[in-house]
């Protein structure tokens, strides 16, 4: 998931079956809302969200248990919580976890171009190539094939849904090598001509 999506997670969005993630496009809709209001929006499906099955990803359950245990410990000296304890992470802004990640990368000797976003894109590759998690499809009423929106615990596991990508985004930015004509068209669209 994206760092901004992770920072908006409350403990009530995590259960034994999965994590309910509110997508980046819906984040403005939930700003200023209580956790209970957010959960009601998810329940009524008035906010776009997706589910990540905990057991689909090796180590995720253990990581969540470790984060929960760490959240119950007092903060390090000088650290402060800018959010309530109902949220998994204590920060509102991505600048603090980004700075901590940069320091960790420096200590491990990783180049500065490695970012939290880089890890998310690597996760897509790892899910597909190491875990064999592909793109789930279903046939809609018209007979055309579409990607599954993973919205409940019974839906098949889909790596694009877990990452918050549509098939089009995946194809345009991660899969297909664009032709010269496609690159030219993108440049023209960016210019607004």
C-alpha cells in the first residue's frame, strides 16, 4: 500500500482475515472524520477501499503483531504522537517515516534512490514472481473480463488490488514498453495540446 494510505490505517481496519485500505483517491473524503465515521463509510461502500488478505503474504501477520506490540510501548525519549492511539502509525505526514527510512537505507548502504514507493513497486514484482499471485479476473454480465475489486474476505487474491493499481496503470507504467507514438502522445497530453 502507499505510505499515505498506511498512515490513515486504524486498528479497527485490521482483523484476523485482512486489512481494509482506503485508497488514495478517497483520502480527501475521510480527512477530519473519526475512525467510526470512516468505518461506516467503508461499510456503506461510500468510500473506495480494498482488502489485503493477511495470510496471502508471508510474514504479514507476524509484522502486524510486532507493530501492535511496539505501539503499546512508551515512545522513545523526544518522540511524540501526532495522532490518537486508534491509528496504527503515530504520524500524520509521510515526511517522518520517509526520513527514518532514508536513515535506515543509508545505514544499510542502499543508494538514495531507494524509496518507500520503490518498495511498493518491488512488492508487486515479488507477489507475482516469487509468490505467484497474479491478477484475478471475473466475467461481468456483458461477458467481458474485468479485474476483481478485492472488497471482502471471499474475493480472490489479486496483486493489483493489493497495491491499489488498476490494470491500465499497471500496463502503462509497469508492464508494456511504450512505443514511440505512445511516448509522443503522453508528452502531448502533458503539454495540454
